[in-house]
C-alpha cells in the first residue's frame, strides 16, 4: 500500500506541477507528499524530480518512470471498474484508426452501438489510408486490412479479407476481358499510388505459386474509394476487397475477373501496442469487433461463388 501511495503521489506532483497542488487534491499536508517522493526516490536509487522554490521538473529517469506509473494506475482503475456495480464497466477515452473505405463501411457504423453499451467511454476515430504509427501517435487500436508487416505490435485476426479484380461491363466491351493475370499488362489498371499503404502489388496464384504483380495504368490515386468510383465509371480494372464491391457485382455494375487465379484471403486485424495489460475499454472494443465480424450474417453480401 505504501508503494502504491508513493506512485500515486509522484504522478500527482508530475501532473500538477507542485507538491502543494498534489497535496490539496488529496487533502493532506505538502510535507506528506514530499516524504512519499523522498521514500520513492530512495527506494529506486534515482532522482525523479528536480525541486526548486519556483517549480518542479522531471528528470530523464522521472519522465520514463512517469509513463509506466500512469499505465499502472490506469490498469488498476480499469480492473476496479471491471467489477464495479457487479458487471463490466469501462471508462476513459478510446483512440482508434482504420483505413478510409473500410472504416466508413465497417467501423464507423459500429461506434454508436459500442458507446451505447459503454456510456462512460468516449471515442475518437481516425480514418486514413496511410499506416498510422499507433505508438507515437497515441492510438489505442488500429483496424488494418491485408498483410501485416513484421513489427513489435500485437494483432488479432478478426475476419478474412478476400480480394478480386473487377471492371465495369462498359470497359470490358471496349478493351476486352483478360483471361490470365499476365494480360493485365495490356489493360488500364487502377492502382494505389506509391505513397499509399499497398506496397506488394496485386496477389494471384499462378501455376500453384503465389505471385504479386504490379500493373500500371494512366491514373493512380492514394484513396481506395476514388479507385472504386473510377472502376464503376469504366476507367479500368481495379483490385478491390469483396466487402467494397460485392453490391456492384451482385447488381451487374461490375464484373469479377480472373477468379481462377484468386489468391487465398488475407486478414482483417485489430492491431495494438505491445502491453502486458490492455485497458479494459480497448479489450472490450476488440471483443466487440470479433463478435460482430465473426457473425456469418454480418458479411451477407456476394461471396464470389
């Protein structure tokens, strides 16, 4: 208990900038807070705070220790909150990110349901087709679609993601229908620009071997929704996820191509920083996504059969 009080006092002083303010918030004398800080520094063998008559500043060691202490206190608060009132009770601010197209269709519509279930959680959703640095940008969880690069981040697979080539009937009537992936070189292909997150190209299985091609066309764009719209308008062939084009394929506005060469599905993932204990609100968000995407009825559109 004494160690926890020392940590709580250290965090309070660091956040409020003075012993007096920290003591006032707890309702004790400043000397009590000072003794706790002294005991903590003595036990650790390092100086955490530089105290002068005018202000208190953190040492380098103090700054690093503060980050760990804040996480520890947050974990304790989440653990207590999880059993308060006899049930799961999350609180705090949840920061999530997702790709623009997928986020608009399959993340943003879920947010109202999640916050209705957890009224003490606030939430920020960042939709971006760039790969957000969730550690340095303070994001709790990213939803990512496709192959994941090796990293220190932790990922949970939420669902399969299937990709296919599609084109509008008007484009095919004008340019012909490719019968083999190699023929894409003779077509206008709508590709993500080089500064987007797709780096390996379009995936196929050719003669039993996974193969990545990099088709080219006269236009490219960093926004997947724009590529989708251009494809529907007949500008060329696009390689898109089924969740994005299933409606147009079912309605005949797009035609699925090269299905005999389709690569196995990759994944839709929840990605989060390496942590021993995730905040309750993050765990509940990931569980919510797993439950939603794991329902076969959720993906009720065209299945490519």
